[in-house]
């Protein structure tokens, strides 16, 4: 089971920053989940929200302008993928594409790192994931926040592409039976949204493939 730090370890640094990623790596996580948006100057940046705290649209600000607004350097996708990994051979980068406008430039950048980085590309925009799987050979997954009526076979809402091999579930819609159904369909199961230590323990017991968490220390202590 993989432990992924959600937006880096943002208990010690602002979320989705190189510093937060470094803190997570030092802690010993297996991977980092982060979010890709497109700035006004067409740079794929790592930023979760659609709006800044003062209400401006991120897509209408350049990377430099957004960094000034936030008071810290907002990293680009390429800066993160070039981050040195002290003491670790590799980590998994779970890159969530937040908006279709970021698709083309993200694919261009990812093409340079396919052989040197472990990558999982995800999105709530399932057509975006279908397009990524069609254009480059990289592991992909779909984010869902619902519970399907049936998953006893690979459903038609999952892109029919061998690169799309992961579902990233919301904790609140998941149980052991659904994990087992998904696994039987040949899919990997990652989960986001678990908060308490008991919720994390529950996911370990369900034998999910990865947990995306704001509190990786719950799992690292358990696994050590």
C-alpha cells in the first residue's frame, strides 16, 4: 500500500509548494498528490483552488502574479518533477489535472519525464483522462465522488483504455465490498478524504492500493 501526501506535507509548509513536497519526502512517504492548473501565461502550475483567497481567478493571473498574491512561490509542474529526492530512489507523483485547459501543455511536459519519474495522472474530468491515455503511455486514474450502482464488471463510465487502471475514491462513498469489486475488475484503488486514525486503519484493512492523506504520519507510524 502506498502512502501519498495530499498536496505535500502542509502541516509544515504551505500546501502544493516545493517546501511541502520536500517535507513529505523527508518524512518518508511513497508519493505526493498535487494539482495542476494553467496560469494566464500558459504555465502549468501546482495550485488547488480555482480562486485566490481574495477572490481572483487563478487562470487570470500569471505565475508571478499568483505567487505575489499568495506570498510564496507557486511552483510549476516542471519544477516539481525536477525536485531532488534526498535519500529516496523515487516517489510516485499523483498529478491531478484540475481543468481541461491544462491538458495539452501538461502532456508535453510529461513526455519528457515518462522514463525517469513514476507518474499517475488523475482528474474528475474523465474525458481528459481518456485523452491522456490515448496520447501518452502513462498510468492514469479517474477521480470519483459517487458510489456506482454496480461494479461487478468494468463499467462503461470507466475509459476503455489499458492506461486507465486506477480509481481514486472518496472515503465517504467507499466500503470493503466496493474495494473488492473494483479489485476484481483489475483496477487499483486509491482513496482520498480519510481524516481520523481509525479511518486510516479501516482503509489499511480493506487492502486499498494507496491512501492520499493530509496526515501521512498516521500511516508511517503504523508501517514502521
